[in-house]
């Protein structure tokens, strides 16, 4: 039964054994559990233990310890601790290795209090002395969780107990210190380790080489490699890979190529070496050099392999070399290196980011036909790609199809859906989807929180977003600049500027890099309520921080100045914007044209109108309406009418403001019949006509003795008056 993992008759067999008065032997019990462990059915294995206990059988000690180790490897802390406590209840004699397994598990799961409780229980209840393995586990695990002082405490405690640190102890502590950027302490400990030592510890050397490299102290990293040579050890591929990884992080591509050439004299590069180099070169846009490295790798018979294929395809997609990514994909496939889900994800994502959604769809369908069933990662990537292409309905269908594939949407699925819907103007759906996630027991990560918070802010539920920010802090999920940016923007848009500014200051105090988006939200908020001085101060702070205002930032400030009738100052800002190489867009010109028309500088507005067209910018409805109104007000009706017709000929759909502006301008210029024709077209299109416009047109028609048309306009005016009276009486 255990060898075939078919436990259908287990209950019946156990029942019969119970009636006969005997239970499974320790070996049989172990076989039952290990059979399920090999099949990776750990929860079912726990159920077997529970079934044995339910019939008063005593599960074997070996079955417990084997299953606890397997649960620890699978990070199932609650189940492992439950079995451990069962062992204690049953009187089994637990030991230090078992405590070590559980301490490691709890520490890696972030449950440091539980790990400390186990250590205390081991000493006080069982009087066990920790051995070097347990101390090493504690130093490594607590250190990786950022508890550096605790790691030092364990190191000093083991020395006080007369246990001499070994290579694992030193290497673990050095790794912890280097990761925490406490390099000086690491150097001091390394020097202490080296005293009187003849044979160097390669792992400790590699850890320090990586530590120096991470801190950008490459000369000292190279010095350690030279010291290894002096001690009769040639630096290994791990040593070189450590430095290359650090050079990649600092984008020191030329130095990495030099070191790669030198490395080939000492050590044979492995797959990791080549992947680091290919990744770095593609990211730097040096694709041809990346292909040369790939060719060297192929000569060494290390390519194609799936890991390198995925790195190369992904990086080519990210630098928009999609066709070359597909060439690499096809070439590897023909050589027998079959793609996996990660390869498909990179290609679909790359096609989507480059607007080639139809190709992404075709590729997805081909992949589906060949592999029959996509996994959740691939479906999430495809959904994200379709959302980014603006195809909201299709993306929503993909989300709904996830369950049709026998899968359950995970937290990333919901994050993509909420984010995509919010960007498409459907933020009101956030509330329902958020609680759907909660009901399914999904644990929100930073991306999920950011998506939900942005959705709440965009749908006017800023207080709910505030609550989620507090929830993030309580649950230990660190808010990012995106989190704060969404709430600051939401508060600024509803004029809660004091709260927005305080939150902005909180983000800075927590060391979060506030970005241009957050500054722009505040500039927009203060500008809209006429607090120009504060908007200017925020713009000044932005530049002092070394950030560059983008077109949206400038538009917010220029719009605020125009609304405050500070048009001359707005023009100064416009000039500064161009001097900083920030290209104005249609909104910039529309704001300025509107401002100039408001202060009756129509000729200057017309100059900007011509300038934007020379730059190839397409005027919006607002731009056309503003310009038509300006031309009409200065009596240039012919030019205004031409502009109106041009707008319609280019596929534009005039709105009510545009029609009303034109009708008033023509009426004031004594072109009554032309104004009436525009009036007739307005009604036919279903646009709203203002009472003021009707009065001006009526007066013009009477003056021109167009009595029939005047009667129609008069009737419309009377109907409008009746309608207004009726609505008031209600």
C-alpha cells in the first residue's frame, strides 16, 4: 500500500488491527509516512499520523522525526510544531537535532519568538546543551532576519561554553555582517579567523570578496583574491562570480569584461558566470557583446540550457529586441532545449509591452495547443500584457478563465486585475475584489496592497486607503513610494492638503525615496486651490533633491498660474520647461492658449496654436474650443469657422462648449444665418445649448429680420424656461 501510495483501505485495515488488539510495527508506520513523503503529500502523511492516534496506536518515533524534517523543508511550521508537541505528550525523548530542525524552521519563517521559546525549553526543561550545529543555525538564521546583535550573542555564548567556532560559524557570521553593510566588523572577525591559520577557508574568503564588492571596494576584493594565490589557492569560479555579480549591480560593464577575460586563465566559467555576463551586457544595451559571450558558452558546450535561455530571452525583451529574443528561442528549441513557463512569460510580456498584443495572443494560443495547459504564472503574465495594451474586457475574461483551467487566482492575479481595472477607469470595482481576496484567505503582499490602495484612492475611498496603510505597517509589510504616492495624490485631489503634506513628510522621515509623481500630486493640489507659493516651494524642493520635473509636473504648475491669472509667470515657467529639455505636450499648449485667451491676448494664443501644430501635436477638443472662442471674441469669425470645420474634418466631435462659443461669435459678428445653421446642427447632434447663447442668437436673427428662424429659437428658449421652472418647483 505504501509503495503504491494507495491508502484507500487504510481506515479499514487499521480498524481490523484495532479489533485484533495490535497496531502497525514501527517499520510499517515509517513506510506509511515515507511513501506519502516521497509523493510530496505531506498533509496526507500528517493525516496518517492522526488516524493512528485516533485508534490509540502509537506512531513510531522515526515516523515523527522523518515527517517533521520533511515539513521543515517544505516550510510548514505549524504542522511540524504540532507533531513535535504530540511527541512530547506521548513521552518520546526529543533531542538536540530535532530542536535544531525546528529552530531553523521557525527562524526562516520569521517566527523568532517561537525559535527563542524552543531554545529556552531545550535548556530549562531538558537541560540540553546546544552543540556547534545549533549555534551555527542560530547565527545564520537570526542574522539573516536582521537580528545582528542576537547573532553576535550566539557567537560569544558558544565561545563561553568552550565550543570553538568552525569554518561554518565564521562564514555564516561574515555573511550576516556583509549583508547588513557592517563591513568593518566583518573585516575584524575575518582577521581574527585568519590568525595562525595555514589553510584558508575558501567559503569565508568568497564571502568577504562579495562583501567588499557589494560595498564597491573592488581593489580590496582583488587583494583578497591575490592573498588566496599567495596561500597556494587559485581563486575559484565562486570568487570570480561574486565580484562579477557586484560589478553587474554597479553597472561596471567594461570592468566586468576585463575580469571575465582574466578569470578564464584561473577558473573555467560556469553557467552562473555566463548568465551574469549576458544579463549585464543586455541590460547595458550591448546585445552584440552578449551574443559573443553566448557563442563562447556554446563552444564550451554549456549552451543551450534553460536557465541561460530564459535570462537571454527576458533581457532581450526588456531592451525591446523582441525579434532577436524569438530567434534565440527558436534556435534553442531546435537544439532540443525546450522552453518552460518562464520563457513563455518573458516573450508574451515583451510582445505586450511593445504593443504587439495580437502576436502575444497568437503565441499564447500556439503555446496552449502544444502544452495543453498553461500554469498560473503564465496566465497572470498574459493578463497583465493584455491590460497594458488597453484591452480591458479581454483581460477580465482571462481572469475568469483561470478557474476554467483548474487553477485558483492568487494574490498576483488579483493585483493585476485591480491595477488594470483602476487604470482603465473602473476603480469602483476595487472594493468587491479586495473583500473577495480576503474571503479566500489570500495574504496581501506589497504589490497587492499598492494596487488596492490606488484603487480606493481613485474611487474616492481615501479613508479606506489610509486604513490599509496602517494595516500594512501592523503586518510588517513595508509601504513603498508607490503606497504613499497613491494616498498623497488621493488626499490632494479632495483638497485635504494638510494631511497629504503630513503623509509626504512621514514618507521622507522613514527614508522612502519620494519621487516626482508624489511631488507633482502636491503641486497640483496646492495649485488648484490657489496656494501658488506652496506649489512653488514644493517645485523648488523637488529640484534641490536632484529630481527632474516631468511634463505632468510642469503642467500642474502652469495650470495653477493660469487659473490665478498669473499668465506672465506661466509663460516664464513654460520657457524654463523647454530649457530643461522637457517637451511640452498638447495639455501644456491647451493650458497656455486658454490662459492667454482669458487675458485677451488672442494673437499670442494663435502663435502657440501654430507652434504646437508645427511640433506635430494634435489639438484636443478643449484646445479647439478655446481657440475658436478666442478668434470669435476678436471678431475673426471666418478664421474661427474654418478652424471649426477643420476640427470636424479631422474626425473631431465638437462638444456643447465648442458649439455655443461659435454660435455666440457668429451672432455678435452679425452673421445670423450662419449662427442659426450652427444652432440647428447643435440640436441635431444632441448637444446642450445655453440660454445665454439662445438670447444672443435671437437678438442677431431679429436684427437680420430672419423672423422664421427667430421664432424657432424663441420657442426653444421658452421650452428651456419652462423646464427650469418645473425643476425648481420640484
